[in-house]
C-alpha cells in the first residue's frame, strides 16, 4: 500500500501467476504437477486498493514438458491493469 491508494505490483504478479498456473494445472492428468519457471508481467496502470479485480487465464501452448498460459487482470468494467505470460515446467 502507498498513500496514493495503490497496491504494490507484486500483488498483481502473484494473482496472474496463480491464475495462469491453475489453467495449466487444470489441463494436466491427475497426479501430474507443475511449477512456474518463468513469469513475465506487464503493468499497464496502478492497481487500485479498493477495487474488485478479475483474473483470467488461458493456455497458449501445452507440451509434454512445458505449459504456457497468458493471464489478464481487469476490473468489473473491463479496464485492463496488468497482463502476464507464465511458463510452467510439467513434473511427471
């Protein structure tokens, strides 16, 4: 938090990483895990402290060893605050 009423960017990174990793994990068969090996975040505007934000993610590539997903963080009106691309190593 800062006096201007914005949230630290690490919050957005955590939420975007979690959303993208969940998208990858959901595509894997039972008993197979994954872990983030690369996270690239683009911040488009300051995150407001008192707004509800919505994270969405979709897989862009899934192979035997890697899963890649893109995630977005928006408010209820659809305003885009941050995006991320996450690469997960699949642990078989």
